[in-house]
C-alpha cells in the first residue's frame, strides 16, 4: 500500500507536465507557429521526468524499504 502511494506521488510531476501539454494545446496557446516550440517541449518533459525521478528517489529512501 505504501509503495503504491509513493509511486503515485512520484509520478505527479510527470503527469503535470503531460497535462500542461494537453492544456496548452486545447487552449490554443501551443500552436505550430510558437517560437522555440521544440526546445520548450523538451524542457517541459525533461523537468517533469527529472522531478519525478528526484521525488521517487527521496520517497523510496525514506519510506519504502
């Protein structure tokens, strides 16, 4: 049970990054004409993945043994 909560908590930053992509696309903010769209996509995904990795590392050391 605790392991599942830790995994779910660790995935939140990655899921937030994916939702940000969805929201930017549906709101019309993120178009093909957006300057530096590729770089911003990589930055957004990389930050979500990195924060998920760091939170999993912290939570797994602290709570899951």
